[in-house]
C-alpha cells in the first residue's frame, strides 16, 4: 500500500496549520512594509503553496522515473496522485496570488515573467491530465503519462526559476532586480510563522495525495479481483 | 550516474542506415504532394490574412507575427507523418529499425522539412509585408536555430500524441506549452535581428537555443523506447 507508516505527520500538519492561521493573523507586522500593509499576511498562504508544489512535483517526477525503470504500477499511481495534488496546489497558489495582486498592484494579472511562466507551466500539466483522461489502455496510459511528466518537469523549472532570473524587469518579489522579502524582515519575527506554514501546508497536501493514492490502489485491486474471480 | 549508464548504452549506436531512411521519408513526403503543398498554401493564406487585417505593421509586431504563423502552420506538416501512421505502420518500422534510430531519422527528416517551411514563410513574409529586417543573415540564423528546436519538440510530442486515442485533439495541447520557452527566446532574438543590432548581441540567445535543443533531443532519445513499446 501507499500508506505512509507515520501517523504523527497528520497531527503535526493540523497543529502547524492551526498555529499558522491563528498566530498569522495576530502577529504584529514590521513597520517598513510600505504599500503591502496588512496584505503581507498572505505570505503565510501564497508562498508556501509554491514551495510545497515544487517539492511534491519533484517527488512525482522521481516516481515517474522509477516507474519507467521497473514497471511497478504502484509507482505510477503514486506519481499520478502526487502530480494531481501538485496541480491543485499550484491553482491554490495562483488564486491566492491573484487575490494579493488585486489588492496591491490593482489587477489580478500583470505582464510579469514569473506569472506568465506559471501560466504556461500549468497548461503543460493540463496536458498531463489530458493524457491520463484520454487513453483507455491502463499500461499504455501509465507509460505515456510518465514520459510526458519526465519531459515537462525540467521545462517547468526552467520557466518559473530560470526565465524570471534572466528577465530584466519584474514586479514580482524574488525575481530580477525587484524587492526581496529579506529587505523587510530585519526587525521582526515573521519567520517564526513563515517556516512552520511551509511545513504545515506541504504536509496537508501530502496527506491529500496519500488518500488519493490509497483510493486509486484500492480501486485497482477491486478491478483485479473482479477480473480474476 | 544514471546519465552515464544511458550515454554508454547509446553512444555505440549503429547509425549507418539512417541516411537511407531519411531519404526514404523525404521521398514519401514528395510522393503525396498534396500534403506538402497544402502546408505552403496554408502559410501563404495565413500571411495574406495578417496583411489584410493589419496592413502597416511595425518591426516589433513583425517578429511575433512571423513566429505565430510559423508554429501554427507547420504543426500540421511536421506532425502528420506520425499522426497518419496506423498500428501496422508502427509494427513494420519496429521490425526494421530500433526506436532510437527511428526517432533520429524522424528528427533529421523533420528538421529538413522545417527548414524548408521556415525559409518559405520568411520569403513570403518579406515579399508581402515589405523588407523590414535590417540584418537578414542573423534573422535567418535565428529562424533556423529556433526552427530546429520547434521541429524536435513537435516530433517528440506528436510521437506521444499519436499513441493516445484522439491524437488530433491532444496534439496542440501537448505541443504548444512545450514550445513556449523556445519561442520566447526566439522572438526576443529575432526582434534584435530586425533592429539590426549585429550578430554579437544575438550570440547568448543562439547558444541558449542550441543548448535547449540538445537537451530536448537527449531527453527524447532516452525516453523514446518507452513511448514505442506496444
């Protein structure tokens, strides 16, 4: 089974998320955040989504490679569950980002290399989803989807990490020559909520992926039982 | 480590049969002339539509419009060689060539076709919209290098799409997002060429394009045997 043998990580996820949500709303802000003002609290929701998404998609990529190497159906099911969860996480990150952008830049979408890269990357993963839905033969579907997943992950990394670094101008923090959150954080203690938030959100989505993988495996086992009964 | 094992496996390939197979594919392209000429007519009509709807375009619009037309017209011409193959064709080629040899053959044949299409669309574009490119050799170089990358992405993704149940619908969705990184750099570089900034300014973009192309081809060669298995 794809069950993770530790139960405590679920409890840890709940505790860390409770801490993040409650203390994230109560924490006093640093004085020099400027126009960001109270919206900087979105840091605890928007940024962890992307960190967790990169981690989850990377693990899914490794599972895809492992599937092609030794053809265990279990690995592909885990990779699929992780990739779908990664897409969900990316969409959450996109929507929280649009909400943030609407309140600070004045529009939910701007012509920025980081945003455009993510949009293209999400369409790549939409292609992955389409392959999964459009092939009926299970083994062939698993193979094609794994190959496509192995293809798109390096391009996705190139799109959201390398391209914004190459771009001259970007208003999104953390790329090009724009502002960085390190410049704000000198006097304050926002990190004590930020790092637990990353761990908490990632663990929550790992939990979702685990449930999904277990469901798929049980479904497959049921089908096999029907087949050989 | 894995890379080294793969490289050692693939570096001693027997490539002696490839020129003949490339020749065969090009000949079969030449045989059904309707398919080849329909791509040329498609390009011509697309350029004509852009001319009629946007009569006086400037240099900034020129290169983006050029690349839009190139990718939307050549996708049919490049991918149809895979999409029209049925299961029997695949089995036949499987007996004659290994998957890697087949992919290399297709990459070379499609590169030559793409070269032809790019030169033709550039010619038509320059004739209809007027001579807007200041540095025509740099533009040609960028067009060829980007065209190589685009044709290899088209080849690999159409080989994936050909195995799905509805290839015609899936193909554009699988292909266009993968082309975007190449296209972004290509558009940027060809804009520099239309402004005539000189070859030296294009050098970094050209190198990045060549490196991305090599990466795509290596990934394709490593993965093609999993796409091909029946």
